[in-house]
């Protein structure tokens, strides 16, 4: 059994989720689509994001990619357009949203920070998560698009200045009483070594990667696309991974073969 799992993000942030899914479903066949022409999604309108995801669904169907499940590995896209996109296809879709609920469980001070992009930090869906799961806790909302740029550079092996990262974290200004930070952008786990160095061991960093992998695996087991028990032989086989991108000037050449595509069909 080799389910086809397509992971989508505006850039390479979704690879932080992809790694968890690959570890959970080693038998999978994976596609990774990055809409880097509009990177970062945190600066895009909700309507634009919905249009791009509609184009993604059309591309999957037009190219007959035979995808078994779509993972929108982008907090901004998920909180802005997940429900609308699900109406466009029969393919199951799993989204990524800020891990407010587990962060509340982890916090000893009941003082949490959400670190996300501007769109995720400020939208109604995120406010609803906080109201539903963080009653009795204080949740400070912070945002950054510079951290997205640092994560992109780090992934593509471009040099980044540690002091510039620290300067951005100082600008963000998370309160010293915060003991748990929700990484509300899938790019941010790529920067965990820098975040841990800056915030110290007294702060817990929480993201959704493992939870999303469990959800994807559970859905695929339900439809008999994934074995309930891992086969040791699957762990020894490197499964194919196809990268797709929408902008050639925002990627770096490496050993991966990246196919250029367009998601302009329904865009503004």
C-alpha cells in the first residue's frame, strides 16, 4: 500500500509537517507543492488564498495525480480557506491550525504566546480557537514575516545572520512571563535551534506537525490506504518525493527535481 499524499504550502514551511508524515507513513508516495510566487501567504488576502487553493484542486484533477489526501501545511491557508476548499473536491483535506489547545495544557503560568504570520494571528478563526480552548489563560498574539524569510534561506542553505534573527525576536517582544510559545506558522519549526537559543530552556515551543501526521495516518487507515501496523521493510525503502513550485526565482538548485506549475486559473 502506497498512498499518494500531497502537501501544500506557500513555501518550504510545510516540509516541517512533511517530515512528520513521512516518519508516520513510510510507505507513502509524496508530492510537495509550494506556491512560492505568492510567498508569504501571511501577506495575502483571504480571497487570493481561496483562489489559489481552488487552482490547486483543479491542477490535481486536470493532471490526474490520483492524490489520496491533501495536507494544507500552512496555518494561514488553513484558517482562511480550509472549509471553502473542502467543498471543491472529494479528496480528504487535512489542515494545520495553531496548536492553542495543547499549549494550554503545557503552560504552567497560563501565559501563552502565539507566534504566526499577520494573517493567521489576526483572523477570526484564530480568535475562535483562543476563545474556545484558552479560557482562563492569557494568549498574546505576535506576528512576523521576516522569520519566514529566514526559514526559507536556512532550508535552501543560504547564509542567515544569527544576530538578525535575534533582532527580529527582540522586535516581536514576547513577554518574559510566557512559558509556552505556539509556532503558528509551519516555517517556524525550521528555526527551532535559533528560537531555543533565544528563549531558553524555560520556554516550551509547540507546533502541530506530529498531530497532523497522526490525523493523516488515521484517515488513510480508515479507507484502507495505509496499514494499521508499520512494516519494517517500508522503513528501508526511500519513497518518491516530487517537488512543485510556482516561481523559479524563489528557489535554490539542489538535488531535488522541482517542477514548475501555474496556479493562476482562478486567481485575482
